[in-house]
C-alpha cells in the first residue's frame, strides 16, 4: 500500500505539470505574478530586463518542477536511473503536448532544462544518502 501511495504522488505531480502545460495564458500569468512581486520590492525594470527576468523565472520553474518529479520518482522506485528515465520520458511527452496548446511551443531546449532540474535533484539526493 505504501508503494502504491508513493507512485500516486508521482502521478499527481505529473498531472500538475500537465495542467500547467495546458495553460495557454501561462506567459501572461507568470508576467503578472512577477510584476506583482517586483512592485512589492519597489523595483521598476525596463521591458527588456523584465522579459529576461521572466524567462529566467519560467525556466527556473521548469527545473523546479522536474526536480520535484525526480524526487517523487526516486522515492517511489528507489532507483536513480529509473527516476531519470521517468523524468526524461515525461519531459519529452510534456513538450510534445505543449506543441498542441495554442500560444505554447514545445522545444528540445526545455527538455534539457527539465532534465537539468532532475539531474540536480539526483545529485542532491545522492549526496544526502
């Protein structure tokens, strides 16, 4: 039962990633959140600087999402290579899914960024063991 519950968390997190990928307005939404946070800090960025910061934040979100997916997969399977494989297959399928969403683009670069997050999580978890 415990093993099933652990895999349930993996599937649930995959659903969260899927729903985020299906959001055609994610760029506007992340921009709004970032503008709000910048307003709280009193920072006022030029449009080009804001666009760069938004890009960094969005790619950081990719890395974080896949670091979490790796951690959940590793906890469920207990195997580093299997967990990385799960992340890779899901990252590829997620980018393919995005290619069908209006306003979204699926790219191999995002798969690499996703896997960077998973790889970093693998290193951290490996060091903690």
